[in-house]
């Protein structure tokens, strides 16, 4: 088994009918590593995450996740790979509006037997434990509709969901852009700590270079992407 | 699958308001459809049950449906009468077991008057060969006795002993020229039958003759009122003509030969019909309307199903984000597809269940009233296979319809990937 969580070799990607967005000769993320990927708006950060998550297919090159070449997998195998090994946090609106807080956190377990097994018996207790670690301890708060939570609270619920069942990789696509500086730093610290505890590699994407100090390593997309920045 | 089913359920619960509206649309359409179907079945049964145990109905030549209509359903008029001697001749045939003569033409406050003999109460049968039963009183024994149907008694509030006068002809009101100089008296009230018998005033054949003394020209002779009751009672009141008669045979096997013999009667032309045949013919006339009604209610169900489609399609845009979240946490496109199909199926299934419960609740409450009022029995139409099939068909159709938004969401979830911008 490789000690690389993500390995990219000569990746090219273009949205249908458009100029290439990604041309990445080499990029790696080690297991357990916490990496900050910086890039201006429109530079292709979200696109790159989509390719890594196996939702978008590379036009050329090799993208390996946990040693598995995504191109060699069928689309349903890629879906299963994502369900079992990846936690995802978006910029905003991370939660399914009709599920409770705990229901949102345990959602990945519905689609992944591996993560169900990792959690063991009581999914709800594990969800509450994770939420507690992220500072959401108030029982009354957990009963609230997710749309009534503050954005910061919603992002922490999303973080708990990304972490549940200990996936090997957590990818976060600008999860703090709607938070103030204080809440943002606190969120990143909590997320990093939890990722460290479960041993997950963290790939954190943002346009805000000032966050780099909170991570093991920082990479500028412009350095690794030859397709260049247009925006 | 059960994971997706619980998601579908929670998603519906989250949109309760619009889901309930859709559900009500489906429920009402299913209730309407089943209601029409049950009324139709009930009407057909009630219709076929109007007369039984009678082998032939004989009258002057006319259409067979027409003869059935006026002799059994009290609708329309006879174009000609049957003379008494001819009737006697048929009644005396060796293959004829019994006959019941009837004479129509007068009315009482909108109800038809039927002149007959007491044999009518013995031989006229309806439903599963049920004889007429007296709820109160007795058959006629005196010349001016009347036995009234259940509806007549209820609607007019008549009791045993209530006097009544007949009017000549079939005017709805007893206005104009009438038989007010010859009052009758209610001596018997029949139990409800759900047949036109309920809406009939029965008197003896002789009474019909008696009240028409002085009417020989078709209009009232000014001298008619000078003939008093005592004089009338002394007359020979054997009718000269009757309108039609019911025939029971000695042996059912001879029904076709007897009918042919009557139809080819020498002298006065006659027509004999087999009630079952004529009923079927009459029903086939109404079958068109019945089918049209069914078609309309099927369309109403289709409208209900389309409302499922629109409600899901319109919600799809605002749920785009939800779909990409589900994809991100590991839902496969198939999950997205089945989520929407199941949502549609659930709404259809629940709507149909509510609709079925609704129509049965309505039947439970209104059934007895409808039966009493129109003689259409809806009681025998409790939960049955039709309901089950309707439930299955509606659920299946909504699952199929759900594939339209499901396919759209499926396609979009592939194209959107994780990068939906909201
Ligand atoms: N679904 C899509 N179809 C076509 N082009 C797209 C699509 N999504 C993104 N793009 C294009 O790809 C390029 C990269 O977009 P991407 O969303 O990856 O940028 P980003 O770095 O995440 O930007 P931001 O910081 O604003 O989120 C942009 O030029 C964008 O217009
Ligand atoms: Mg982005």
C-alpha cells in the first residue's frame, strides 16, 4: 500500500468546449498530511477537487487516490471510492435541508459500508461525539432545523460529516469563506485537529493566502498548474 | 434502497405543504374514479335486479326496450293496449303457469298508478327472486283500495287510511281534469325494493275501469259526476283492455316457443319480450354514457398524476444543491434517480390510499341514503379488488412518472459534479 493519499501525473482537464483549466504535471498529498492549496478565483481549484473526488474525468494523465488509478475504475467504483474514503466540505450550503443535524452527519454511513463498519455500533453517538469535538455540544442546538443554524455551525456540522467513519482523505473547498477571521481560524484548527486524530489527509482549498500558516504545507495552484490563471 | 426510501420520506415531509396539496389532488381523483366505478357497478346490479322470476312480458307491438321501459320502469307510454279477450287467451295457454295483467295511464302527484290484481304481489319478483313485502297494511280488498310503494309513502307522508285521488294522464301535478270524484284509500305500504315499484301507486284493475266510467271518449263526460259510487259498484268492471301483462311459464324450456307463439298470435298482434334480454339491450344503450364517464374519471386520475410530476419538476431546481451534496457524500447517480422515483411513488401511493379511504368513508355515510333514494345499492361494494388494482395502478403510474424528473436530476447530477454554485 502506498503512503500517498493522492498522486497526480500529467493531469489535463478542460470543461467541454473550453480551454484547458488544469494541466498539472505532478502533485501529491501524503497520507495524514494537511495541505493548503491556494489559488485565485476561477483558477480551477474546485475543478481539481472534482477530479480527485472522481466526479469529473481527466482528459489525460493519471490521478491515483490511495494508490488506485481513478481512470481504471468504473464510474460506480469511483462513486464507491468517494463514499468509502473521502469526506467533502463545500464553501456553503453543505447540509441536506430535510435531515436533522445528526442525520446530516451520519449521511455518508448510508452510502458506505466501510465507514459504517469504522464507526461500529452507534452512529448517532459517534455523530454527537464528533459534533462535541467541534464545539457543538448543546443538545437543543442539535434538535434545530439545519437551515436555522448559523453558517459557522453549519460548517462544523459539515466537518463532522466529512470526518465520520474516518475516511482517509478530507477535501474542503473554501469552507471558511463565509466566516469571520476568528471563527475561520477556530474552524480550521478544529478541523485539522480532528483530521490528525483520525489520521485523515486534509486537502484544504482557498483563495485566502493568509490561512497557509495553519497547515503543514502550502501549495499555490499556479505553481503546479501550467494551464495558468485567466481570472 | 431502504436508505433512499427514508431520505425520500424525509424530503417529502420537509415539503409537507406542497406535498399535501399534490396528495389531495391524487386522492380526490382516485376517489372520484372509484366513486364513479362503484356507482356504475351498483347501478348495473340494481338495474338488472329490477325484475326477476318473470319469463315474458307481453304487450302491443312496439320496441322491446320501450315495452320494458313502460311495463317495468314506468317510463314512457304504451302506444297501444291489449284487449281483455286476447289476454285471456294467452293466460289460458297450457304452457302458461301464471299471468299478471297491468294497466297504466293515470298518476298521483307525479307517481305512476298501476292497475293490477292481487297476483301481482305473489308473482312480481325482483333482485334474487325476492317477492314484494308489505311493510304495513294489506293488499287491496275493496274497489277503491290502494297499495303504495315505499317512496310514495315517504315522500308524500302517507299512512294507512290516507285518502288519495288519481289524476288522468301523467301530469306531474294533480291539477286539471282528474278523478277527484273517486277517492281511494291507502290500505297497504310496500317495503322498499330499490326498484320502480317503490314509486308506484297500485290499485285494482277494476278500480281503473271504475274511475274511467264516463271517460270512454278519452275526456271527461260532463255526466260522469252524476254516476255515483253505488251505481259504479253495480257495473261489470272487467277491463276492456290492459296495457301489458307479465307471464310465468310452467317450464322454462318452452320460453322460446311460447314467445314465438305469442309473437305470431292470430288476430290481435302481440309482442313478448324476455326481461333479461331487454334489460341487456337497454343497458347497452346506457353503456356508452357509462364508458364516457369512466374515461373522464381516468383523465381526472391522469391530471392527479401530472400534478405529482409538476410538483417534483418545479422543486428540482432548488434541490440541485441537495443532489450534489448527496453525490459528494457517496450517493451514486442511481441513488439520486431512485430518490426522485420513490418520492413520486410515495405521493401516488399515499394519495391513492387516502382516496380509497375517502370514497369508502363517503359510501359508508352516503351509501344507505343513496340506496334508499335511488335504489342503487352501494353497500355491496366494500373494499375489493378494484380498490387494490387502482392502488397498484396509481402507484405504478406515479413511479413511472417519477422517472421524468429522476432522469433530469440524474443527468444533471452527472454534469454538475461537485461544483454546483448556488
Ligand atoms: N460546470 C462548468 N462548466 C463549464 N465551465 C466551468 C464549470 N465549472 C467551472 N468552470 C470553469 O472552469 C474554470 C475553473 O473553475 P473553478 O470553479 O474550478 O474555479 P475555482 O478556482 O474553484 O474558483 P473559485 O475560487 O471562484 O471557487 C472557470 O473558468 C470556470 O468558468
Ligand atoms: Mg471553487
